[in-house]
C-alpha cells in the first residue's frame, strides 16, 4: 500500500481538489435528487391523504395542507393518478441519477489513471527512480479504487443531502414547530456524537497506518523469498508478520466498533426525540391528524437520510489517506516533468565530458570536474572502486541525470540540447539486472519501437549470439517471455 501519509489538508478541501472535474456531474446529481425528493414528499402526502379518506369512508379529500391554509378538494381517482404519476417520475429521475453516478465513477477512474500515469512517464529520472514499483501500481489500482468508492459514497451523500433539504423545507411548510424540532434534534445529535466521531476517526487512521506496514512486510517477504529460504529465517519472518497482523486486527476491531456503535446510538437518540416531540404535540394540541402523519413520515425519511450522510462522512474520513497519497504523487511527478531539447544527431562522431561535476546530494560530490573525449569506433572500459561513480557516469551519459556543472558534448552540441528521441536512438543499454516485458521475444527486442522490423530484430539477435537459442524456443521469436522468460539464463536475458 501507499505512503502512510496523514491528510495534510482539511477533508473538504481534499475532496474538492480530488473531484474537481466531477463537480458538474455532482451539481446535476444534486438537482436530480432534490427533484426526486420533492416527488417523494408529494408521494408521502398522497399516501397519507388516501389513508385519511379511506379511514373516514369518503371519496374525496377536502382541507388545507400546511400553514399555507389553501383549501383544496381532491377526488380519490385524482389522488391515485397523482400518486402513480409521482412514482413514475421519481423512478425516471432516480434512474437518470444512477446513470450520472456510474458515469462519475468511470470518468474519475479514466482521468485519474491516465493523468497520474502520464505524469509518471513524462517526469524526469530523478522523480521516477524515487518510486517503488509496488507503490505506483497500488496507487493506480487500490488508491484509485478507494477514491472511486469515496466518490460513489459522496454521490449518495449529495442525494441524501438534497433529500434532507427538501424534506426539511416541506416539514417547515407543513408544520414549522416540528421542523424546528428536527433541526434541534440534529444539532443535539452532532454534539452528543462528536467525541465518539472523533474517536472513530482516529481509530480509522491507526488502522490504515497499521495496514500499510503490514502490506510492506508481505511485499518484502515475497520479494526476498529466495534470501529468506537461503538464510533459513522463514520462522522469524512469519513471527514478525503475525505480530503486525495482530496489531492491524486490534486497530481494525477498534475502528469497526466505533463506526458500528454510532448507528444504534444515532437511531435510538432519534427515536427518543420523536417520543418527546409527539408527547409535546399531544400536550399542546395538534391541528390536523393527517398533517401529523405526513410530518412523522417525513421525519423518518430525514432520519434515514442523515444516517446515510453520517456513514458517507466516516467513509470519506477513512479513505482520505488514499486520496491524499494520490494528490501527493501527482504533485511530485509534476515537479519532475522533463524538458527535452530539439537538436538532431545523425551520427556520433565525437563525445566529450567537459569539466563535468555531479552530486546526488550537495554535501557528497560523486564526480568532480571530469573531462575526457571518446572518438568514433573506440571501445572504452571504465574501472574504479565500488562507489567511485561508474554507474553515475553511465546515467549522465544516458541523460537520466544532468550535470550540475560542466557539459556533456555530442559532436560539440550539449546533450541537454539534443532531442530526447534522437539521442535515445543512438544509445543502447544493457542493465546489470535485466527486466523482460510479458510478451514475445520479438516484442521484447523491439521494445515499443514499431518501426523496427523482424529482419532487424533477427540481425541484432545474431550479433548478440542469441538467434540459435531463440530459434530453439517452442515458438521461436513468438515465444511468450511472460510465461517462459524464467527458462532463460541471466546472460541470455541480458542479451535479449
Ligand atoms: N540515487 C542515489 N542517491 C544518492 N546517492 C547515490 C545514488 N546512487 C548512488 N549514490 C552514491 O553515489 C556514489 C557513486 O555511486 P555509483 O553507483 O556511481 O558507484 P559505482 O562506481 O557504480 O559503484 P559499484 O562499482 O559498486 O557499482 C556512491 O557513493 C553512492 O553511494
Ligand atoms: Mg555501479
């Protein structure tokens, strides 16, 4: 899993930054759910009025709804038709909202994955080499998935919020005293639950931190499987991982418990307030029983929507670590963006280091005022003590790092002024630890350069004394190295 970063910014700002491109969709979603909520209130009203005329043995409803005191008469068939109409319309709006929600999720995944991967690919070597392979992979899969789950729950939260607002407004129209009671309940509730909420938040963070350590230990155990076998330390590794599992599970227990406790506390508190409200109404006298029925139903709906809002909040808090890590990764790769030159190089005639100095950290210089020249056709070996700077020299030559002082001149042109594409076509590099892509031998030799044809690939394989070995593989140049790369020796892999 990705860095154990704590959200450095407030949750709201974090969410707004993470989902900025999705804001338009979110606004549409809010509008749709508020319309759906208006229809829900209408549905509830029709339901109660139908109940009232059935109980009274009448065929039409006559009366006024709310403090508007506007008298209305509605026949049974009018009420039924209106009720069915609201259901159909609400269903249509909800289906539309679901489509918007799904669209938000897939749009976010596409944008986030493409943007972060593009930043990684386009960033400088300094920035790239700092990334651990499992980290970026987790970032693009796990973190993006978590971010999508937060987005989905936020979409639900937007709908819930829209519903609460409309329901509250309706309650206000129908009976201001009751509506006020609901608002007071909500404020009291948030005050009562605040300490538990904060505790839950801390528990979620501790659980995530523990999880990250656990994930690192497992990744390490898999990567070092051979060393663990050779040094016969499996027992010790197992013990260490089990201790971490124990810590993780303790934190998980606390985090799940606090979240679960919030729900019954919430529900029963609302129930209590409901009792108090109705008792108060009974004492002070209620104008119309149907109004009371509508308001109670609205109250119940509000309570389930606010409960949904609360779980959205906890979900967002719990996953904010991952959103923060995504934002941090993007910031990091933007800083390292690579700015190549434009000069072309057709043939390397002469290569010179002119007073080149380089240090990874300012206090420890690696190369100091290094000058030398290499003529075309020369073969050079670089010899030196371990840590002397041989690999660093190669990295400068490859353009992975740039010298802090002095210049690397190709035919008299500074390396940084050359087009990256042009320079890379003149350079070959065999790393000490070769990696193969999971594709055919042909694709591995071509390595994403579509203009290199099969004859050139075979020719280079002959030059590297690999042609006969490749021809002897089950499918020759088409053999999949993802499956059979393991059958090649280290030297054979290097030569591919
Ligand atoms: N990414 C890095 N960040 C900071 N310091 C580094 C980094 N890579 C190498 N160094 C330091 O720079 C110095 C030169 O390293 P370099 O890898 O060039 O040595 P080398 O000559 O190739 O050694 P070896 O023969 O052991 O491969 C070393 O002291 C090393 O500690
Ligand atoms: Mg080296």
